[in-house]
C-alpha cells in the first residue's frame, strides 16, 4: 500500500483512469454542521491519495475537475453522504457514480450487514479497522493511524465493485442498480435542500 497526503488539492496531471474510488472524512455526520476535512482517492492499484483540508478553504481546481469528469466513474460506499458533502463544500456534482452499499443491499438480501467492513470481510476476506472512524479529521496534521484508516476506505472499492457487479448480473438487477446510482446525486440534493428524512415518493 502506498499513500500520499496532499494539502488542499491534488497535483495537476495525476491519472486515475476511467474509474475512481472516492471517500470523504468530515468533522461529523451532520450536513448542516460538519465540514469536509479529507477526500480519499484511489484508482484501484493499491495506491491512495488523500487531500487534506485542515481549514475550510476549498479552492481545489484539480480535484474538482477530476470529480466532475463525466468520463470517470466515481465509486463510493454510501455515496449519498459523500455526494452531498462534495456538492456542498466543493461545489461539484459527481457523475457517473457507483455505490457499493446500494449494490450490496440489492444482491446480499440474505443479510442486513452492508457496512464497508462487512463487505471487505465477507466478499474479499480482508479485515479493515474502523477505530479511527471517530477522529478529529480537522487537525492541522493527520497522524499515521488516520492516514492508514482513510486509505483503507478506498483501496478495496474497485474489487468490491467487480464482485458486486457479478452478483447484480447473476440476479438480473444490474439495470435496477444503475437506475439507483443515477438517482444518487439527486438524493444528495434532497438531503441538502432539507428533505433528509422524508420519502418524497411515499403516499403519506
């Protein structure tokens, strides 16, 4: 595993290919309160790039260009939250997207365990630690444990996508999954606009 930490933006010219694993770390999970602190990126080759925002300054043109590139599929786990954070703080809408949590819920109906740690263990036989999940990501410097944790959140997403895609095809749910993925940026917009807990499609 190789991890590089960048401050405020990625260098110009980094090539991640046509699929990019993405995750975010924030001060908390409240979209009305907690700011973006870290964006993690990986092309699935065992390397990770972490963009650290030690203060709320988000002038990151190279990162924004990459995340907004329609020719690059962005792979997330629980994309709904990450998409909302990236839209709010970076002003970028990520499309197209893939969400391993959504895919898991569509095909792993034999379990209610769809967390990233569960998927890595059950599908890949890889144990990842979540000890740094509750951590001060707004610190001036990230410590080694934070860096390792943040990198682990993106290093396995490509492999998970490959396995989940095979299951989606097996169960004839690939088109349904794609429709869900296409809607995710709009689900994030609903969260930001004030409908985080309301099913706008419900009768009541």
